[in-house]
């Protein structure tokens, strides 16, 4: 069996109703994982799970509101029902309010930091016992270009994604002795619901494409290799790392 195969593994993907999470759920399933999709939008994840199963792969939709750490822990047990305890976790759910710094409210700050930073930790914490029982686990957090640099109207989002890089290191330090590796992917600009304002303006999208070394913005399939690698046995000695999949945006 290839070291990149996910056969026999169970993957949980948050934020699977749209964007990166929706895409990566299909990627993991196609590489052999029995994949659980979760998000608040029940119809959207059910439709995506049906698409994946129609292709001959295993997928199940488990709707859940993971907007707070407490809700993430409350729903954790449900994610083991379709295929058993997950040993792959992709923390793809995210919120970007795009609020100017002068207008940022405590409520918006709290909602952004909860979903983007606190929930990935507390959901993982709730799933760790199942991974320990299997003596294996791969956790992949979703960081961002804003983990490393500031963009306009992105203060709360940037703070949360900067935190993800350090959270990934800290989770690795805590859990890798149990055979659980924790890493992050930092995407560049990809067409998703969160980046719709960027791609709605050709001049803005073209500017960001010009900032990359490759000369274009990302396509969702550009993330496939990174997520399969970080979810597989091939990454068994890689932990605490953040892999930028940004076309060289952060290299220039």
C-alpha cells in the first residue's frame, strides 16, 4: 500500500459545505478515507456527501454548529457514528468578517477567534482519545497568508490565523508523542466564499496573482497534494509545521 494511501482511515472535515472544506472532503475520499462532512448547512453537506458516494467513495454528512468551543465538544461524539472514530481531522471551517479596524466590535472579534482558533483546538481535544486508541492521528489546520502578513480589513481574521500557526506547534508538542501529527496548510488566494470580494474585482484578483512567483491565483485542486501528504503515513515524521500553498506569494 502506498504511504500516501488513506485506506482504512476515517477523516472529519469541518466547513465542508463550501470552499476549501467542500473540496478537500472529496479529495480525502478519493484517496481512500471514509469521510465525514460537517457544517451548519445541512442541505449543502448532504448534497456534497451524495456527490462523493455517487463516485463510489465513502462519505457521510453530519450537520453541526461548531461556532463555539463548547458546541464543538458537544458534537464530537456524533462524528464517530458513521464510520468510527476519526483519525484524520481537517479544521477548514472559518469566518472572515472583513471589518475595518475602527469598526471591529467585541462580538465580531469573539466570533472570529472562536471559530477560527478556539474551535480547532477544542474539537481536536475531544477527538484525541479516539486517535490515541488507534495509536495514530493526523490533524491539519488551515492557516492563511494572513498568518504571516497583514491585509486591509482583516484584523480579527489575521489575528486568528496568526494564532493557528502557533497553535499547530503547540498541539504538535502536546500530542505527537502519542503518534498524532499536527500540521497546517496556509493557502494563498483561492476562489471560495470567503475570498469572493477579491475575485469579484478583476483588478484585485490580478494584483494578487502578480504577487505570486508562479503568476496566478490558486485553484482548489492545487491543495490536494498537500492535504493528502499531511493526512497520510508519509507525514509520520512531520509535525508542528505550516506548509504554504500560495504559488510563492510569501517567497517574494
